[in-house]
């Protein structure tokens, strides 16, 4: 009996070891996370332009994000500015809610009821100093109430594919701290995963890159030139001139509550490589920056942006896209821009572009999308990305090199007729060939 148990135990041990390997999607390479010894609850690092994951740890667990919540508030404010729903110089009068947070003891710029400030002043207070009182005033300005603003936040999170996120308010504060001002629709506190925070950061700096012009400011004066002037030191101590400065850092958002611990979504650029990092649940104010430095050190030391294709290039085996109802049956497919892709140093030759084409219907305009570039990595596998849409966009778009006009009915009729005749002769040829084979 003992002789049977020993081989059985060995077989079970081998099964447990190899089972995770068998479960990996054979068409996708998983992001290999090096041993960085991070002291965090969760973390992720991605290349910012593609969303390719370079490091991950417990990245899908929903956790309290604290003031990293404000990245969505920043996005929606900048969106409202872009769509001209509000303006930078628009005046905002502080109400009871703003005044309540102004004296609540949380991060803020001590707003008082009846104070008047511009949207720009409040936005800078939020983005630089993480001011909760300024944040709720911006939320109300954009949507009429924080309750309505939160609906916009959750709607946008769904659009972005943030599957492990729920927004309860615009600030990330625990609902209990808001007392009577807590949004009536909120039934639980805000949560977000590290992956979702990276998705949000990527959308924010991609759609509104101007955000970095504010988040990179290390210090600013609120109410400058008045007796109530307040010095705002950026809570992101990795900015130049601050305690934990790190070359290339220009954002993005810190966060802290008792439940969340110390969190940080950072971004930095060096030598044409922009990285986004997220650490959640670190143990001290400084440790979130120490752990982020470990990620950035690894990322910048090991990865580079590799040119794979020039603008206007064609891909072997995918030179032409099919055209339906056009004067031509095909159109040349070329890259819309230079294809740059993040690769690990030493693996520059391991990545190859592949054309994924779609049939288009005439008329086709020059520059019209006809497919995309799929980047295939070592052993023919794809890398891991934040979302499927990021993988699809990572290699860029293939576009029509020239116009293709819509064919007239007579040409289409002749084409259909001769195609029909061709099919008949092809079938007869195959039949005769079969008789003598």
C-alpha cells in the first residue's frame, strides 16, 4: 500500500506544478513578473502608449484607492473643458458641502461657504494638493451635484473596461467621513484594482495629456496675493526638487486613507519610454515612492521602444485589403504611422508584425482604416495587455494607400457574370481532374 501511495503523491505534485502552465492561453505570453520584492497589496507597471504589461502582482483585486479616485474626476473635468461645458475662468461659489470638507481635517485648501474661485484654481488645488473641498466643487460644477457626477464616473469606468471599479464619490474619501453629504446613490465605499487604476491613468494621459502640465508642478500658492494664501506642496514626492525625486516623473496621483494604506499611480518618461506604475496598500507615506522606484528602475533598465515598421510600410503577406463593390478588388494597406513597440532589451529581433485586414466596401478614401498591425512576440505568442482593445491598437492602424471608387452597376454585373462563369469552369475542371486521378 505504501508503494502505491508514493508514486501517487509524486504524480499529484507534478500535476499541481504543471496545471498553471496548461491553463495559460497558448496564444498569449503572460507578463513575467521579476522578483522585485515589493511590499504592497497589489501593483502593476505598463508601457503607456500600448498598455503592454511589464509587471503585475495581485493586479485584479479591488481595493480602496483613496485619492487615486481623483484621476477620474480630473478626466471628467478636462472632458467638460474640451467640450466647452465649463471654462477655466468660470467662477464657482463654495456651498455647504465644500465648506464642510474645507474644515473636515482631510486634505484641502480650507474653502469657506461663499468663497468664489475659478475652475482653474480649484482644478490645480485638486491635481497638485489633492484638495477634497476643491474636488467636490468641481464635481458639482460639471454635473450639478456630486450624486450625478458619480453616475458619470461609473459610466466612464464601464466604457474604459474597468471591471473591478466602483466609485462612491468624487474624492475617494470613506462615505462615513462625508456624513450627511454622502451621495445618496452610494451603497458602499469606492474600490479599484491596480489594473483599473492603470487603465484610468492611460486614458487620462492619452486623451488629456495636458493633465501632466499640472501634475508635474511641485509647488504652487493657492489664494496667492491674499492674507489667506496657502502653500500647496505636491503630495507626489517623486517630482523634481522634492524629497524622493526621480528623473522623468511628471505625475500622477497619490492616495491615503486608513483602509487604503498609502497608494500611488505614477508616470515617468525617459529616452522615449513612458511608463505607468500603480502601487496599492503600502505601509507608509514614503514607502509608496520607494516601491514605485523599484518598478521604474526595472522598467527603464530592461525595456526600450523598438521601431518595427516605418510610416507607409506594407507587411509581407498582408499587402492588400479586399474591396467590395469597388472599381478595384483590392487596395494597398500601409501603416498609418511608424510602429514603435516596447521590447525587452536583448529581444529586439524576436517581435514581428502581422497584418490583420478587414474587407471594406467602396467608396474607400485614402487613409481609411482597413485593418491593424498585430505584433507577435517570441514563439509566435502575443504579449499581455491591460485590455483587448490595447492589444489591437498596440501595433497601430493599417490604412488604404489610395482611393477606390465605387463601381457602377454595369461593371458589377459583368464582374458577377464572369465570376459565375469562372466558377462553373473551375468546377468542371475539378470534376474532370477527379475522373483521371
